[in-house]
C-alpha cells in the first residue's frame, strides 16, 4: 500500500496555485516561429510562384525562420539569465575546473598498476628487452 492509501501508482501531484511560474512575457516571442512555420501553407505570399533570391519562396521562408529562431532562442536565454530564472554559469567551465558538474573519475588520473611504466626514451619492452 502507498501513502495515498491505494494499491496502484500515486496520483500525480498538482502544482501549487500560489507557486510562481517561471513563464515570462518575453517567452511569448517564441510563438512567432511556431506560427510562421505552421502557417507557411496558408500564407499566399510564401506560396507564390515568384522566386526569392533565385530560390523557391518556401525554401527561403523556412531557412530565414530557422536563423531567426536561433536568434530568438539566444535572446530569450539572455533574458532568462538577467531575470535570474537560470544560472549564467557554463557547464563546460565546471567540468574543466573539476567542479560539481564534472563526471571525471578522480581515479583516472592515477597510474594503473597493471600497466608497465614507460621510461623517458620510449622503450617499454621491459627488463627482458634491455641488454
């Protein structure tokens, strides 16, 4: 038996209505690429027979929105960092410094006793290979 008194899985917890949501007004900007790309078949200026820059207009439209989406995501990321919604630290820096985010095994830096040591001259033949 579970704490909720049932035999099956516990019911999903509902979010606290008083809890503050991390959704901000600037996140609405991310709906622009969604609407633009899903609406592509319905926009007459995109589905025209006139080429844009020598390419079909739909190709130029989709490529332009791919670039704009990347720029919008970078802008939203910067706004989230400024608003304190996410940390502005780089996980790559933590790994290089051996911080909390590092998955490196501290034993990897120690020599393996099963491996023969290599001397400075590059000769690893061992005592039997030396004259």
